[in-house]
């Protein structure tokens, strides 16, 4: 727990942390620059998706006429009746998409579950107009972009690591089934882009595991607090958060002092 000090003792400690925070900001800016400088790879597989109305769409259709596309690989196995609770925390964090649209970028969530299950779950979560969500059911899309691990379909490769590498790090749980991730695409020949050929789609970037954490504003806010994320004290798997409609009145009082170590 935090120590109690006087204002005079606090200030130099806060200023020291501020310099570390500035260094982190500069490092983040540099990482973004390097990310933008990555080359791109043409996507040649003719993937098909199903939208909320049952309409069949191609990967190019998902751009909705804009130059860039961000896809969130939302964990939702075809056999599940609900989407992943931790992915649902991210779903609650998706901003007003007009800000992305105004900057030539479309956001779409993609899951392997059939569209009827997706539609039912998004209605339950109240996301019906929050963001587009399509099904890749019957497609190899999630496997090809490293978000579903099934050795019967393809060798394990999650976060650019093999099954053996994951297990050696004690992360064998990432080597099977649905996993979270983001993938970014750009349209060739789009106005102002200057990348590739007209009509083609290119993959520029994917990030997995903790790579998606900056999107989840709940975590960022908790990181500002003395108690932090309180990892492991909620008895909930994954990131430790329930779906927003599963909290009880007792839950919403906050974790007990005994649990958080006060």
C-alpha cells in the first residue's frame, strides 16, 4: 500500500515519476512511428464474412469505402453462447466511431461464432449501434491471422510464437482455441494513401495478448490508482472483469479491504 508523506516529501517523488512518464510517452511515439513504417503484405485469400443482416461481405467490403480497417478478433467460439468476458470489456471501451471514420479508418469486430449468436449477444450487451460485428464462420480468417489456435487446422502461432515457445514461457493457454488480437489493413490505391494497387487489400500490422490493452480505458484508469488493476483478487478468469450485466449489487460496492490487501 502507499505510504503517507508530507507535501514537501511527495513533490520530488512525483516529479521523478513525471520524467519517467514523459520518457514512456516519447518511447510510445517512437513505437508508433516504427509501426507506421512497417511494410505491408497483400491479402490474396478471398475471405467471406456475414454481417448482422445476413449479407455476405468480402474483406474489401469491410472497409466501408475508407482507406484503413482495424479488426478486433473478438473471442467467440461457434460452440459458445456468449462472447468472451474480457473481450466484452474491450467492447465496452470502443469509442464513438465517428472519430475514426473522420480519419479514414473503419473498425469492425470479427468472431467465428455464427451471426445469429453474435446478434443475440450484442443485443444483450447493448452494442447494437456501437460498432459493426461480423461473423467469419466457416472461413479460415481467424486461423490465418493468428487469433484461433487449432493444430488440426494449422500449426500453433500466437503472438508470433510457436506452441513450444509459448509452453516454455508458461503460456500454454495461448496455444489452444480462441485468442484476442487486432489486425490492421489498408486499401491499395486509396486516395491519399499511396500504397499498393487499386482494388487490392494489404495487411500492415497485428498485435495480440496484452497488445490490445491500450484500447481498454478501464485498465488505463485503474493504472492511475494506488490499488491498480487488482489482478487476481476478483476470482474472475481472464482480465478479472465480469460482463457488465453480470455484476451484483454486492460486486458494485467494490472489493473487500481484506482482498485488496489493506
